[in-house]
C-alpha cells in the first residue's frame, strides 16, 4: 500500500534508506525549463515529471530543490569566446546554431533558457563539491556547444562552464566527464582539447567532428541499432581503465537516455532496464575505484513523452538503493496537479514549485470574451486554452514547432461539443480534436464525462521507415495523451462527476487507451485479452489489421472475433471505482484460450508506430 505523501516525507526525513547508494542527494531544477524551444523535439516537462515522481515518493522535499539563476557573462567567457557570445544577440545566428527557424523573440528566449540551464549545472556542480556527494540537475547536458559555435540544439556548454567555474574557485585534481548521450559530446571535447586534467569520455553512435583528437579523451562510435548487451559490454571494456588511469576527484555524468529504442531522435535499441544497468555500472565503477567523490548528474538527451522514465529509474535507484517501480504517465500527470498541497505551515506560500491547480486555475483567470462559445456551457475558448497550457499539452505542441497553438470550441452537432487544437490561428494544421459530453445513462445513478472522439496527431511529421500507420491514422501522434486525460480527470473533480468514459471503437484504440482506462464490461475485457494474446508478437498496426480483417477467430466456432464499440472509464468517485472493481472480479463467458490468429504470409513482427 502506498503511504500518503506526508507520511512518506516523514519516513524519508527520519529513516535513512539502508541501500542508499552515495549518501544524500541534492537536486537542481527551475520551472522555466518547461517552456522549451519551438521545434526541439524534447518533452519540455521531462524534468518536472521526474521531480513529481521524486516528490510523491518522499525522496526529496520541495525546499531541498535549488532553482538556479542564469549563468553570468563572466562564467560563460571562461569557455566561450567573446565574439561567439556577442553573435548570440543576433536571432539569425541563434536560429542557425539551433538548426531551427526562430524569430528574434524565440531566439532570445532560447538563449535565456540555456543560460539558466548552464546556471543549473553550475549550481549542481558546486553543491556536489561542497557536500562531496551527488547533485542532480534535472536539465542540462548541452554537450554539442563548443567554444566558438553552437550546434545540435546546443548554444552554451553547461558542463564545460561548470567545470571552468570550479577551477576558478580552486578545484584541483583530475576531472572526468562521462558522456553516454547517444550523440557525440563533441563540444565538450573541444572545450578541453588542450587540458590533460579533464578527460572526456564519450560513447556515441556517430562521431561528429572530423578531427576529434584531444589530449585526454575517449571517443568511441558504436554505430546504429546498439542493444543492451553490446552496449554494456563496450562500457565494461572501456570505462574502468579510464577511471583507473585518470583517478578523478570530480565526475560529471551526462546520463542521456536517447539510446532507448523508440526514442524519437535516436537509433538505439536499448531497454529502460538496460539503461538503468548502464547508469548503475557507471556509479559503481567510480565508487569502487575512487571512493566517495563528488559527482554531478545531468539529464542530457532523451526525446519523446516517455524520456522521463529511464531517467527516473536511475535517480530513484540513487535515492533509495533499490530498483524503483514507476507510476504510469497518467498517475504522474495527475500528481502534478497536487504538487505541494499546504499542510499547516509546512510549505512557503510563495514557493516557486507550488504549481497546485485549484478550481480557479483550471477555468482560467478571466470570464472569457463576449460571444465566446462555452464548452459544456461553462468554459470559454480562452479558459480551455489556459487549462491545456497548464497541463503541458500546449508545451508539447510548441516543442514540435507549433509556436502559437490555437484552441477552437465548436457547438454540439448531436454528439456533444468539440474542442480543436490547431497549430496556429490560421487553423490549417489540426493537432487535437476532442468531442465530449455529459453521460447519465451508461451507469445508473452516475454522471460521467464521456469522450466520443479523441485525435492527437502531428501533421508535420512522417512515419519512420518500417512503421505502418494504424487504421485511420494519417499522421504520427502528437504525444501528451496522459496530460489530456489528466486534464479531463481534473474537470471531473471540479464538476463532482464520477469519472470519464471513452468510446473505444477500434481495437488499436483500446490498446492505447488500456494504459490509462479500464473496461466497464467483463466481456469486453475478456475479448480484449483474447485478441491481444492471439496477436502477440505483431506490431500494433499489424494486429489492428488482423482484427479488422476478421483473421482472429474463435477456435470452436470458426467465427471471427470482431471489435465493437466498448466503453472504458477512469474512475474519480469511490462509487465508480467500486463498479469497475466489481466488473474486474466477474468471470466472463468468453474463454481467453479459445482464440487463434489465421496466419497470412505478409504478417511480420515489428515496432509499433508512435500514436501519441
């Protein structure tokens, strides 16, 4: 049973975990990180999701999270040339360095965001050295920026600036930078190319520089498609000799997770557990050969809505000394809405991490403009847009290059009103379409918020080679499904509804929804389980095609098992939770073992497309 937050906090304060890896941890983060840069395909709430998980587990208290200032010009000049820094005042220079199309305002915002991230790594490094422990920056890892240029989404090299700052303050002895981002740490290597006291160790898929030699570096390219076993074997062969020879007194670890299979900007094939084993090996190798020395960890690369998960596994292990189990994305999204509830005077009223969503927050700051259509007769377009922004849905859109997402509310056409999210006010690129209404008939004496249709898509993206679209899918997914569902659950709480229900009209929609929703009817659940078992080993697109074409049959009757409209739900009230629990305890009449797939020659296992 999971203890309430206040008890987990007390347990953490007074009971030291017996398996804690390297003593007390310190954390650095700033809410500004969630702003992101338009076009950078990184989840802008990655650090916030990790921090939410840590707060919920009681492994960190909000007062213990340091929020950094931006790096000063003096700090930046220790690594970057004055000419390069002056060039960042020009929007076109920033846009070219980032490889994006940015206007002047967006370019200035990108520079300020990265200045703060540099400050974050500096803060973490100083804390690690002061306490001789591990300090974790829930951001950073801008390792492509060199002294004279920016590239690869990186304008300023936070790791190099942090090390240079420590040197200016008297840090002596060897420094080791372990960079296990999928991409080459070329900028960091260039920054220390002539400094034998700083060894830059980078394992990556491809070396970026034509002349990567430095006086103290390990630069190894392993190619595309690397999996757990090959990666861990390579790491075990190469890292321990470097640690033994260099004997560092301070370590910076870039714990990138873009080596995980399915990362939207990587070509690795590692699993979350494989990355955790990698992280554990790094920490244990340093600990065994160097003892308890200061270490700073930065997040580095990881692209897509799930990038927070392998990072959270690693940090949870550092905090607890055990392999933690992670909540699902919906739980984390909902936990964000309960951040730091005030218990007496425990938390400061002006705490910058107090992002708790009250009812007044949920419906926005104003009453809307005259003439606005109201969603469900209550929420204006502006209010819906502000709510989606608070839940991170608009940030997901901005991260994919849609700078000014635009919300539209359409009146009911018989199945309830519709919320549309467009790429901009011109309404040419549809990102989200949500049709919902109140439902008082599906469950007697209960009122639900019913979702008749939900579409999340990124019309600017194409499907990667080898990934087929799902039936009816025209574009890859937008991401942010859990954040949308969390918003709907919070609407239910505000309205005092029992929960929300979703109509799953196609098999693959049920597969995706099953991550967060539960079946009302035990027969639907049994049919779903039977179809999943029969199509095991197929990609989601192939499984959906097999069901749609009637090639999953009942062995006794030979009849195809079709997927029909079913209702799935997320409970909010205790009485709906009881209904769902009773349904899960009922035995269905359909046996899950009486189903088989009729084979066809062109069926091949494969990865699922990114449905969002």
